[in-house]
C-alpha cells in the first residue's frame, strides 16, 4: 500500500521546511487543525515511511558529524567543542558508524585468560 499525496506532502514538509515539527508539517500538508498526529500515524505505510526517511536523514547528517569531530581535532579550544563532540558521537553511533575496540589476550601456560565479561580493561 502506498502513501497518499497528503501523506507524501507531510513527510516532505516534516523533513524540510517544518524541520521536524509535526504540527507545522501537518498544516503544510493540508491537514486540518482538528486532525491529531495520532490519527494520521495510524497508517502503517506512513509509519514505515517515517522510519525509513528518518534513517536516511540520519545517514545524510553523518558527514556533518564526522567533519565536526575533525574540526575539534584541528581546534580543540573552539566554543562548544565538548557538546559538538557528544552530539557528533551520538549521530555516528546511531547511523551505525561504530568505533572499533581492541582487547588484549594474555597467554599463560598455553591457556587463554580473557577479561571478565563487560570489563573494558580500564581502572575506575
């Protein structure tokens, strides 16, 4: 089942001019003020399209997050660097760009001694 023209307009407005504001997007798409967000979100195709476009939008912000991190490398004293770094890390994590983790394995008498589960190897 595909989206109606009004639903398409809603999604276009939501990720465009409305900048994520549901009521504004609904108004721009032509929904009346008496229609609730919950009413239009009962449509399974609209929910699925919203999730898919959200993933796409997040993926589109990935380059911005990566360049923000590298700008902090170039100028760690810039205003709001910590907030920018946290926000960028969140976007990269949610978009699926994950940091790699290394674990050291110690060998004694031919036995492998692995760190305890959940132990990141750092002292508290």
